[in-house]
């Protein structure tokens, strides 16, 4: 096992990883920007190193600074968390070149699965059902027009190197194609340095369901059940639950088989997630593979009793899984609500400022993953998510009631945040029936609480 790990991240996920390391007897090193000098993860780590200015390009994406910090402090491994450098093949490769273990899959696998178009072609060759679409990169508007005729409308144009909901455009008809094609490519170039796009069929209504995988270096692959991630705004998840109210035992078994097939087909080692689109007819299609820890991993931990972060570290250290697929038991129901510093009634405008009051809910099977503390000032440079409230109960209905109670008890003073929107979602009869899809929020206003311009 490692004796010292550097956490190349910030916020609640850095805190989550530091806590796991402390329980495992591992010394931790935090890195931080000048804007994060008073951040909680800096205080909790055993050591900390300032790596640059407030913008992520000067700090949390500064590979050389992070690698230097790891080497100077005597670390053996780097945990990237999620976002930032977590799916950066170049960074994973540099870790290996410098004798550091990247806590995640190999650079080769990250690169292979990071290109969404190439990943789809690989999955298709393995026999994994893939969303119908273009056979490769669509380089010109003429090619886009030809593919559109074959695929049919509506369709999506998506960034090949995409992630986080960026570089995606829906096209309802031929009159929208040119603007969407150019817009997706331009956004992809700005966000990822790669403007290449591909096309795929747009299903509506459709659900976003993902399968959590855990794979060690000895060929053992275990699927830890599915997560329902269809409550989204602008292609970003807002609320997740496990198990999915739309997945029955037969569908779950087939998804498990396909996800396992995909992981073995790329010789995957680490935690990973296969994301599927699930249609109303019960068909599902591979969308992408996330080669990292997911934001919503706590709901899987709640229903399985397995600490995903600890096992991610153990796998990276070469420790084999000590359980098999037959040992996995899904118990009860878990829900996660992402708490974001933003105003849903004002186009989700980000909110920054000093936390004047903070009360965190408690009780059996209630968990709040956060880096907030009273008096902390949220900087304006980073993602708006400031916490994740997670509950677990015996049934879905009990979990909904528990989450409603926990949200009502959560107090975050001094900033705008989306707690009230989460309460409205949980109170909606359509959600309570489990009858929702990825377009759910486009049909809601909740009495003006949710801005009608949401996409």
C-alpha cells in the first residue's frame, strides 16, 4: 500500500479522498491555488503545496507544478479525483514517466475511451449496442448533411473529445444543421482544444442510466449496480438515485453483462462507469465510458456498503478485489442531490460569497459531502457545486421523504443555492412515480422557481 498520496483536486472530492486516506493510514499532500489558501482540503491534509494562481490553467491544470509537488514531498501516487486532470491521458503518462502511480486507468486506456467517436467504434466491435450515428468524425458540413439524411432527425452533434455537457447541439431539422455543426465544433475547440465532432440519433424521451464498474489488475471485473442520472439541466446531472426506478432485474442483468464485456474488452483496471441511454421500449445503448471516479459515487456506496475511493486506491496499489459479482447485494435505495451555488430562477447564475451560516443535516444514513465551513468564502473561479447531500433508506419512497427532511434542515447562508429546486423536484408527483427522462426539467417551472429559459 502507498504511504503518501498527493490529491490533485480541490473542494469536496479532495476532502473525500483525504478522509479515505486517513482511514487507511496514508499520508496526504494537498495542492491549492492562491484562491484556495483557506480551503478545507488544505487544512485537512498532512501537507500542502501552493501550485499557482487562481485560474485552473495556472494551478489545478498545471501538470508540471503538480508533478513537482508530488516529487518534492516524496509521494508515491497521485489521485486526480474527478474533473480537471482525472481523464487526461497526457497527465497519466507523465505520472508514469516520473515514477508516480496515477490512481486511475492507464494513459492508453484513457486516450482510447476519451475519444468518444473512437470509443463507440471500439464498443461496436465488441458487440456492445451503440447509439446509431456517424461512422466516424464528421469533418465538413457536407458530410454532416449526408449523415443527417441517413440518421434522421432529430439528432445530436457531439464533441469527440467532449465532457461535462459541452460541445453538444440538438438538431431538430435540416434548417438548424449548419449553425449547430459550426457551434458544436467551435465550442469543442475552445473547451478541449479539439473541434472534431460526430453525430448520433437523438432519442426522446430517454433516460440516462450508468453502471459502476470495479476492475483489478488480475482480470476481476465487478459491476456494482446502476445509477439513474436523468434529472439534468444543460446536460449536467442534478440529482441521482440508485437503483433506477426504470430498470427491472432482466434489464439490470443484461446491462451488467454488457458493461462487464466492455470493461474486459479494453483491459480496464480501476473504477469506471459505462453510461447508457435507456429508451421507453427498454432498449439501451452505450453512450460513453467515464474513466474516473464519478461525482455520484456515494449512492453506489450507500446501496452496496463498499467504499469506492478506498478500493480505487487499493486497485492502483496492485491489491486484488476480495469479492466477486456474486457477493454484490443491492440493499435499499439511495438518492443524491447536488447542492450548487447558483440561482435557478436567474438562468442558474453562479453565486459567490462568504458562508454566513451553515447547518448540516444529520440522522441515520444521511451524508453531506462538502468542503464548506462557516466563514468560508466561495471563490468565483471554480465549479458551482459546493456539496452533495446523500441519503439511504429501505425503499425509494422512504428515501425521498428522508431527502426532503434533510434538505429542509440544510442551511447555507450568504449565497444563492439550489436547495429549494431540489425540494420541488422531490415533491413532484411525476418524479415520485419515477416517470421522468432527461428532458424532465425542460417541462417544469415550479411556479417560477426554475427559469423558463432552461435548456
